[in-house]
């Protein structure tokens, strides 16, 4: 099941009780469930190495696999396994609490399913992280919440170190007519730090010297605020 000795050792270290006979029975049963649902052996092995505890400690294993399939995840894809890991990492009450957070951001049930289908890890973000990022993007930057929901990886970026500093630069550039309004968030947020700086700061800094202050100032202010509240 586990392709290498190294991976086998890793799985055992992460769940020592996997060696106990009753746990091995659960393991065999739950692996059979995954095979029945058409999950490739490689992805079963990956799940066993990354999160072996889900096979032997979760009474909700079958229920969660069924739920993930109902959400129209493709069992042949890696994201099916990631969705299982996320759902089994949250209790039912924790899952419902995350759903409520997204609803407070204006999401419908279908929007929330879209978030989870696009990027399961988004459901593990804290309430503070989700609300803070949405508040900044919607209230300060004027983005439509649906734009963010359609690309939930945006929520996983650091607000203090990436989102706010970069979009503060973009705001200055737009106000000076140097870049067009309405570009996709990915245009600004997906670039590596060095490339973003070259493309949007260094390139225009002679025309708009305040770009450095916009970038560093916003970053420093938010980092200080975060340190104060932690």
C-alpha cells in the first residue's frame, strides 16, 4: 500500500496505533471504501502517509467520503483526498461554524461549496483570517465578494505580508492612471515577491515615489497591528 520503506516509517510514526490489530482492521476496511469509490492507489498511499490517523481514528470516515463524492469532487484527482483530509480535520460543529463565517461574508450555500471544491484548505482558515481578508478586499479595495469566492486561494495569502501591501501599491498606480482598473486579483497576488516589485514598484517608482511608502507603510502598519492583537 505504501510505496517505500521511508513512507511506511513516516506513516507509523504519525500513527503508532496503526500497528494494533483492531486499528489494522479499520485501516483495511477504509482502504476498501476508497477503492470502491474509484480512488487511485497512488492517492490512497498519499493519504495514508500524510494523514494516517484518518483511517483508524475517525468514526466518520465512510460518511465523509460519501459527502465529498456528493459535492462532485472527482475521485481520480488528488483534490478528492485533500477534501477528505480537510473534512475529517474538522468536527461537524467546526465545519458549521466555518460555513457561518462565509455566510456572514455574503456567501450562499452554493458559493461555499464552490470555495471548498476549488480549494478545500480554505475551510481550515480561521474566522479572523477569512473576515479580515474579505473586509479589506471588499470594503477598502472595492472587489465584489463573488470574485474572491470564485478564486478562494486568494484568502490563503497573508493579508499583512502580501495582499494589503501589494494592493495598496496597485491603488496608487490606478489613481495615477498607470495601470488599468479591474485586473484580476491573480495579476497582482500570484507573482513571486521579486517579480511583483519589479513589475509594479521599480518600474513606476520614478513617476510615483510614494509607491515605496504605500508598500512598506501598509505592510508595517498591519504587522504591528497583528502583533498587538496576538
